[in-house]
C-alpha cells in the first residue's frame, strides 16, 4: 500500500529540492529540471549561490552550463533551507562525505541537514532522499534520528548516484541502473516515479543494500584498476605490452574491457574515499578486508613509480625541471581531489626538482593546491626548458599536441605517459625517449 503522502498517479511532477550545489547536486538538479520538475538548489555558501544566480558555475562539467541555461525557468538557487522546504516535496541530499583521518566517512554535513530539517519542521509531504555516498547503516541511523526529532511522518529513501565526472549528464539521462532502497514501499515508489521517463532498470531493495551497492560498485572498479596496474608492472619486467594484454583480457565477456587501462592510479572524489570507507566499515565490524588493503597500497605506489622512471633516465632529480601535463584527476573535469598530480608534484619537490604544470581547465585551485609549482598558461610554456615531461591527465588537447613541434622546447626530450594515451611509435618518430605504463621503453 502506498504512503498516504504519495502523490496519485497522473498528478503533476513533484517539486524537488537539492541540498548541495556540487557536481552531483547541480547535475541532478539540471537533469530533473529537464524532465519537467520545478527544482530548488540550496547551498550554504552564499557566494556560490550568487554565482549560480548570475548564470556562472562553480565547477566544470561538460554540457552543464547549457542545460542549466535551457531550463533556467525551472531552477532556483538559495542558501536558505527554509526556502527549500517551502518550495519542494522531495529533499535530495547531495553533500560531501569526505574521508576522516580514521578512514571513516565524515557524515557531519549529512547530519547537519537532518538537524536543519527537523528544526524547521518538515511534514508528511516531504521525503528525504539520500544521494550522497554514505556507509552501510547510515540510513538506519538517520531514520532513528528523524523519529527522535519528531520527523516520524517524513520518509527516507536511499537513492545512490552513479555519475562519472566529465560524463555526468549522459550518465543521468541514460543510466545503466537506478537503485532505490526504502523503509516503506510507498516512499520507494515515489522516488521510482522520478525516473519513469528514463529507460534505466530500477533496482528496488532495502536501504542497507542500496548503500552497499554503491560502495561495492566503486570498490570493484578500483580493484580492476589496481589489478591491471599490477599486471602492467609485471609486463615491464617481462617485456610484455599491457595494452595488448588488457585488450585480450577484455574480449572475455566475463571480464570486459572497462577499467582495464593501466596508468598511474585512480583518484577523484569517489574511489579513494569510498574504498577506504568500505575497508574501514569492514574493520569496524571485525572483518579485515585484505583485498581492499592491497588495492589501496597498489594505487599509492603506482604514482611513485613515475618518479623512478624519471630517475632511470635523469639520475638524480635535484636541480632538474619536470613538466606535469594535466592536473585534474581525469579529463572532462576540473576536480583535483586525490589527483595523481598532487602526489607527483609533492614527491618531485621533495627530490629537489623544479616543477611546472599546465592544465587546460583547472583554474586558480591549481596554485592553491600545488605550492611550489609554477602554474603555466600553456603546454608550450610548461615544456620550455624541461628535462622531462609527464602526461598526468589525458586531455585531448595534450594527447593531440604537436609533439614534433614542441620537442625543441625541451632541454631533454623525455616523456613519461602516465595514462598510456600516446602512441609509442609516434613519439619515437618525433625523437623522444618515451615510457608508458607496462609498455616497452622506446628511444629515437
């Protein structure tokens, strides 16, 4: 039986409130607006809200500026929770849950939202929908907290997001699945109706299972990345080519080709913290998740292997100049959270190396997060006088650089391709000493 607060079939689409104007929150709001929902986005940062009301975005996500502009009449922005409660029925929580020093997820922002909603007095028309990634058991904890704070008549649903930065709009509109976990079937049905105009299969389950699906998905993808990186390291010792190995593996439908590209490891806002949080969650329950311990260790060591590759060709790195090409953790985003560039820059500076860097999208944040690194305005500027270059982020502009034309800018034509995005033969013909990850070294 449906919850009495559930709108009847055929009624107007429910107004949606989104708490958090980050990557997930803004993409989710824009996409639901495009599906016909009136949407209000709330963020505690008044400056960010003012920026959004002026039509400027605080993040880079392909297509998002255009989508928000196209549906501007459907979306409003505010820094007041009272506005959101007044103008929406469904409260989608999309706030950060960063990793704490202990490895657990920091739920302080999530619990602050619950406290605010309780203080302002939500009612039976409201439904709390968790989009943020939270540990298994969080929903039960929040349900108890809501009941204790007089919100027993407000529903709670887990609806984890599976959006890839740089491809988030496509992932929302053409999702491979929608996961909905509920305590009451009527509440889950209410959320399911939000996605009725999409073709994605809907997985209905309990709240705890929905929470675990999100963590298990990210942990498995991170495991595939660390696995192929370990294979790449063995390939380097044995003279094999990991790109061909991965292609041969990926043709097996039981394995598949996705996430089998060797490189310098995963980063970003999801994989590092979610893998660590799942490992910590298991540890808190008394279970030692050995596999995830190895996944994390491999990922950390993989970034440092680049430094060893540079030393192999340059000897001591003290006094040398190294160019880092790309700073974001992946193409299509300006997000530097847990990016390989952070580890590489810090490690090189510790070696006494001069570091210069360029990214076509990352802006002022680069200088703030990379003290001691010269942030350049172009790839040419970063390469000028460099003893070696590392391709850190496979932006198309960097992969398609005229490598023959820029070679004379470098003091020594040495390139380490941290993403296996460049052709070894092309780089050899352009006159470079070239190394990838898990591929044979080539020299002109």
